[in-house]
């Protein structure tokens, strides 16, 4: 390709810089660091001088866009090579290919030259019919039948004028449908004008009742919310719905059809009653109906699905971020209770580090009803191990077990300061049965492992939840319907960012937690734990270099995120990177301060000017971060711990009454609202329209998973176990969102498994949803909670 053409288009760095509204040199520096193997958390925290302060969000967007543009560039080179080998690469075509800024545009340009199976058009060309097609297109005054008589070719089965004209028509149809400019115009026009339509498949009315809102549904293609789009595609995949694309009825009925008119305009042709105009008109009509309409319908429905998937993945990522960064209750002796009925309540006690101390089973509930005996057992364990926290799983019999814990707190009030909290069990069963849990507790029953997980996730949600596949934590939206590759990549990035934002104590952290630290992997994390167990606690960060396979590059990436709080170097307990210790030592020396005494002296540190301590390597960005860290070394960015206080006597959905004001915890946030646990084994839904007095476009603007909120009960549907809540205290029962709101939420059941069968939230409703009832909020749940129940555990 020519140098002039290759320099006429912006570089990848320039494109990304424009999109992110930053400078090309910032992007170039970030790209170089990523290519060297640096992680986003490391670059965002410790290479601000190089990138001039790009934050982790900008870097994640840069990383994703870089991947796309490099794939685009690679595909561009392949296409240029292919067309060049065909000796069909003109300067104009080369320029267009070089300027193509999307994969779709690139493939449009390549379409006429793309090797394909023998088409009818190719067969017609082999029969010598292309001159006939060209002649009739160039001069419509020619009589098609007369011209076609000159192209009979029995050897190629062109035995009549009709055969010749059919072949010529195929040539023109292929040519018209491979016009890149026409495809672009049609694609844009359809995206703006077309509608997505769904109808029920024959005989599927009863089987697909949960999709009843979509049995006869149509709306703008470009405006459909992601959860509704994914519901349609799920219905199609299950064989319940037919999903298609069409123009509004008045446009479909227009003569000529607007799609045909655009094809005609692309070849500058109009019907003027000339000899070949009828034949050309039919060619144009067939091009639209047979070639373009079907192709573009498939493509645009695919675009809708991809956009919906991307939004669902973003929802999941935001929820996961909130959940992982939920406030920890802290390093205190904790009792974990995994509630059950017939099989009893599994009880474990872990120390402040999460180490299992003791475990047993109690049977306070039906059928044994050993309430007093169970209370005595718990009291003995609490006193023996000086328990401070009681974590109660929110599955079957959780509120009954919560009542037992309440009596325990009162009974031991004079001896222990106990706090009881109901904790989400989502994913606990996945951890219990995992290889990791089996290695950690080889001789412990699976059910007790779950109780340990419940206790630990109260102490430190992040440290425990990293052991579970993020997809099993239960804060997603249609997670099983989206690209699993994209989902995994997004969620892994969230986990990495969260773990490194908090940092970990290298002397207590588990291997799964260490594996999420910048620069580390499963092998090196395992080596760290093995070395720690053999040689004892690490005295300082430098000692990490003795760990097998933890080389200089890995140390550089990881050291700043690994904390040693009881070592011989005070800075090792902070996020100051070892490479920058000299800066702190220089500050201490300049003011004749003892380094250890200077750390935490906010009054002194606030007076320092970062500019006074910069050098060739460390600029204002880094020095400012160092001073901020020295003020509060090793500070945890997570908020202060707080738990919801469930109302006494409100333990089952039957206890709820419209007008009740309750405290609850947000368990999941979706496009159409937030699910809130109010302690009745069934999450209620605050529709997006009821989250605030102000208009709310995105529920995440108002709430996040883990938030403690005050809600008012609007409506309770006992038959369907649906609860309508509001965060607007002035709302009344008859203010509950009706059919319009129900439609917005229809079929939007966030994906993910759920542990236990007693409590049902966004992760699974009871039974099949019924059709939308007139004016009841239950219609929203009938779609929002459509999937089958999670399988009940044996208890």
C-alpha cells in the first residue's frame, strides 16, 4: 500500500485519544505499558507520570478499544492482501478500506471480493451473461427479450431468452446488494425506522405463558431496553416466540416500497416506461426482498442483541463492583449459621482470621423443635470462643434462625457484645462443592463449608467472594444469555480492580485472593502461601523475592498492593510502592523526622508541597499520592459497615401489609429497578419509577447492591409471591406501577444461581409466571422472575 494512503488515516493511538478526550502521548504510554505486561491497576496507581494521570476507568476503556482496533487492523491487512492477490485493488478501494473505522464497514467493502461458494450470479457470469446485464442497465430503452436472444448458450443451459434474463438479473442483484454505500445508507435508515416484532409460535400459548407480554408485541428497534430485548431473544431460543424486524405498517404498505426506492436511487434509475424498465424494476424489487431485507434483518437484530448483552454485562459489572467493595464487619470472632429445617442448622465458629475453630449441628426448628437445647449449645460456643458476630445465611428458615440468634444476643448481653446479621448465601453452595473448598477443608462436610463461607463473607466480603465464580454470586441480569467470553473478561477486570483497590495482607491472604493481585497468578499465589507456611510470616516486602517464580517484573507489578502490617519496614503497610521509598526517606531527611513517626501525622503532611519533592522519576502525581497515603496508611476505601435491621414480627410475606415502612438491603440492581431484602424470604422490587422523587433513568444512579434503604410496601401478591415497594414515602397503594411499568420489567429475570429454596429474589421465583393481570404490579414480577426455582437443598 502507498505511504500517502497509509498516513492519511489516524493511528490507533490518535483514534483512542479522540474517543477518550485525552492526548495521544497518554494513550501511547498506556499502550506501551500494557504491551509490556503491566496491569491496569498498576498503571493507574504507579505509572501516572507516564500516562499523565489516566485513571482505571479510562484505562479499561482504552484496553477494550485497543483490542477492537487491533483486530480491525489485522482484518484490514488480510482483506487488502486478498483483494490485491485478485488484482482488483484500486487506489480508491484501498483508500476506502484504510479509512474504514468499523468491522461492519470493512466487511461491506470486502463483500464483492470475498471468496464465496459458487452463486447463481457467478454461474451466470461463466455463461457470458454479464454484458447483457450491463447493457440493459446502461440503456433501458433496449428490449430485454431481443437483447437476451443474442446470449443463448446451451452448453451452460442458457437455452431461452428467459434463461438469459434470469441470469442477468442474478448478476445485477448481487452487484446491487454488495454496494457498500447502499448498505451503509440502508443500515442507518432501518436502524432509525424499523421495529422489532414478536408473535407467539403456534401452539405455544400455554407453554410460554411467562412470555405472554410478547405474544403480539412491537416497538422501535433502536429504542428497545436491553432487558426487553434479551427477553425476546430468550423466548425465541426457547421456541416460544417468533422475532422479526419490519418497518411501520404505513411504510411497508407504501408504493414503491422505501427500501426498493433506495436501491433504485443507488443506481440512479427510475421507471420511465422504457422497454427494460419493468425488468429492471423487478430486479430492484428482488434485490431488496431477497438479498438486502433478509441480510439486514439478521444483522440488525444481531446488533440489538449485542448491545443488549453489552448493557447487561455492564449492569452485572457495576453490581459486582458494589458487592465486592461492600463494607467488611472486620476481623472478629464470628459464628456462621447455615439455616435448615429437617437437616438442622449448621453451626461454625471462625476466629478473627477466618480460621475454623469448631463446628456442630443444631435442630431448633421443625420437626425436632429443640429450641432450648440449641440455644444452650450456641451460648456455650459463643462464650468459649468470645464470639462478636453472628452471620446467618438468608436461605430456608433464615428468619426463624434469626429469631433464635436474637434470643441468644439477649441471653448473653451481660457477657458478650454480640451482633447478628443476615448474610446473602448466593454462591456459598458453589464454593462448598469447589475444589478449593475441598483442599481447604478435606474432612469437612459440604454443608459446614457453606457455613464457613457465610461467616467469612461477613468478616470480609471481598476476601471470601473472590473464591467464587462471579457468575454465581447472583447479581447479574440475563447472564446466561450473553457472550460468556465478554462476561468473563468484564467480571475478571472488576474483581482485579476491586482487590487491588483495597490491597491485601500478604501474611494472611488466601491463595485465591492473592491470585487477583496485579502481576500474580494462581501458581505464584500458591507459592506465596506455601513459602509463608514453611518459613513463617514475611518480615518485609523484599522477602517476597525469595518466593519461587516471583521475579523482578512480578515484584514490580505486585508489591504496592501487598501489605505487611507487622514487619520491619513501616512503609510496607501502606500502598507506597517500594520503588518510591526513597521519596519518603528524602522527605523525612529534609525535615529531620523519624520515618515511623512521620507516617500518620496529617497536620505535618498537609503542609508539604508535592512540587518540592519531585525528581526525574517521580513527578507531582506520584508524590501527591504518597503524601495522601502517608496521612492514612493502608486505609481501606470501603465504607463503614452497617446492617439492615429487619422489623420484628415481619418474617414471612404474609406478614407484609401495604403502607408498612421497613428497612432492607439492596440485593440486586437492574435496568428496571432494585430488588430489596426486607427479611421475608422474598425480595421486593422497587421499580425505577419509585426510587426517587426525581426522574431516574438509571437505577444505579440511586442505589447499589448492599445499600441499606428504607422502603414502603405498596402491594403484596401472595399467590405469586410478589412484593411491590417504593422508596418514596408519600406513595400510596394505588400508586403502584401498572401495566406500563410491568411491561418495562417483563421477562427480566437476572441470571445466576441461588442457594436454598426458602428465599426467592431476583434469582428465582416460585413456579411459572402468570399472564399480566389488569392493573396489578404482579405483572412486572411475572416477567422479572420467570425462571424455574433453584433446586432446594435437602434441608
